[in-house]
C-alpha cells in the first residue's frame, strides 16, 4: 500500500477537499484523475501518454511509464511484476519465487523445486552462457557455448553436455547416453540399460539396437533404411525397408504399410488401431487412430478438410483461410471460427456455466465479453482499431505498453458494476462504477452522477451546475 500512498501524493490535486475538487478532473494531456466514492484514487495520467496509474480490479496497483516501464501488483497471489522494454524485460516476484530477464542479455530464476529444494537457473548473452544450482546439489551446472556445456533438461534431453561444440556432444534421454563427435555426423552410445547399442557415421552407416525391443539400421542415410520394431509387443514384430524416395514397405502380424515416391504415396494400417493413406501428398490424406480419442482426419488440400474425435469436431476450407472448430477440454466446451487473418470468434463455455466470447475483425476492432451462468456481465474489453494478432496471453503487456499508439476508441468492464470508455486517450472519457458515473472532456467540462441520482455538470472542470436528481428535500412543515 505504500506505493499507492506515493502515487496519491503525486495526485495532490486529486486528494484535496472534495468540496473544492471534482471526483474527475480532466486537464489532458497535462493531468487527469478519477476518484471513487470514498475519495480514493482510481486512476490518473500525467503528460499523457507517458505516465499512467490505475487501481486494478483485484485491488492492486498498475503504474506505467509508457512505453519503457510498468509495475503491477497482484495482492491475490502476493506477487509484483516489473516490465521494461516489453516484451524483452521482466522481473516477477512471488513469496517463494523470483524471475528476471532482459532478453537476450540475461535471465535469472529462483524458486523451490518439486521436492521443496531451492534452485536457481540463469543465462547470459543467450544462448552462450548458462548456469544453475540447487540446494541438494543435484542440478549444479554451467555452460559457456561453444566451449563447454553441462545443462539438465535442455531442449528435449534429460542432460546436454558439450566440449568445443560441435566437436563433442553428450546427450542423456530416457536412460540412454549418446556421444556425438563432429555433431551430428559421428555418434556412439554408452548405455548400460538393457544392452542398448547405438552407432552412426552420417550419412554412411548407423544402427540403433535395443535387444528384445527394436533393431534400426541405415546405409547412406536417408536412402537405404530397414528396421525391426515392436519385438516386445503382443502383436509381434514389425519389419520395414525403404529405398528412399522410390519405395518402401512395412509388414507384421497386424501391421502393413508401403510408400512410393515418398511422400506422395503412403499407406500404413494396424487392424483395429490406426489407418493412414496419403495420395499425391499433400493433396489428399486420410488418417484414423483409435488410441488418439478415435481421431479421424481427412483433407482434399487446399479445398476442404475434416477432423473429428471423441472430444472435437472441425472443418477447414481454402486452407489456411477458413477454420471451424469445437472441442471439449477439462474446463469446458470451446468453439472457434477463423477467416485468417481478418476474422475470428472464440467462445469458451466453462463447466460452471460462465461463458467468454471473443470476436475480432482484424485490424479494425475486437470485443471480449465474459458472463456468468445467468448471462450477467462480469468482465470484458473492446477497442478500435485492434492490430495485435492475438489475444489473452499472446498479447500480454503489449496493449498496456503500446496501445495508446493505435487505439482511437477503447472500452472495458472490470466487474459487473464497473465499466468505462475512452476516446483518443482522454479526449472523452467516462466510467460507471457502483451506481455512480463520471465523464469529462479536457478543460471544457466534467459530469458526475452519484449513487443517489444527483447530477452535476462542472464547466471548465470546476464551476458546478446542479442538474437535479437525487432524493427530494422534505417539504417545510406548516
């Protein structure tokens, strides 16, 4: 709350006696403030668009020096966030976690791991210098690429090691350890698990053998390859051979497949499990997979395509222009329609009945509306124009830092009883909150309607003209 007090001090005029100062004072672009019923600061601007403050719907602070810096507090999770040169710079603090970055110069994160042990990860001059440590000593690592690296959970590997990259690279994944020299050309394995053997000298020869599970080999990769897969499954081994790109086949007790002039003609079938057919790929494809939610997909590219499964239904026309899709996820039901890039509509119906609708006509406008199970409005926002090619997390922080550059009209709903509109920054602004309304035009007038219905117009921001309304005064007794 100390930061709010500092901001209130900056808004000295706003905190003057309410009998003298209006709840909304609009001297834009030099100064603007708006107060709530209790005289507490809701928002202010100074030297618009550079300095801005607003109280968040959750009761936190949002202070901006646009477009260079922003500070947001989130009291519901005891978090604070600093954004600078967004999206390059960010510092975020939780009670037990801190992260910071200025991409690509540096990044630093400190947090407890899944076992509660404190760990730190960082990098400098991405992707050249990396480091980290954990309290239990299991994840101490350091890397100065291309000279030396020893990094856990890097890319898709459990451990990535290198000396004088690409002269030597060591990769650990799923219990296997591979050593590559002159990456990616020469590789050998040092796996102790199940007698696994792996070796390659690209493009001349290579093998990947795990006894009892698979045996994969190539000569002059990718032209000649053969393998025996699924040796440990009930369906029996599957053998394959390919003389790429001319022809190839796959055979087994339950699996058959072939390709010719890859990737133009391909077929793979496992009885009762999956089936894939490509003809003049990518012009025609049919695919079915029982294990993937009974997924069925076909297309005649680029004209039409269809996808269905236990939890989704989709069409596309004139790929990639027109998409219609609906699907279920653990939170609820989703509907999506796109005419790329000019129109999209996204509807999410949560299991508790809450519904959010987002409609965008790019780059002209967008509108997001969230309502409860009874259809009453909860949150929302809209703007004209709306050039950002995304929504929610995809554009997080961008509108707050740069929206003033393009937004001619903007509307928002912070809660069921809190909504407002801004025109050209503060050229005209209005906000209705908890049965009260304020509105203003710079220097010319401001308007206020209180919870009792009393209305006041102030010419030149200060000269009050009562417009009536409110509770009638009692008539004098005779």
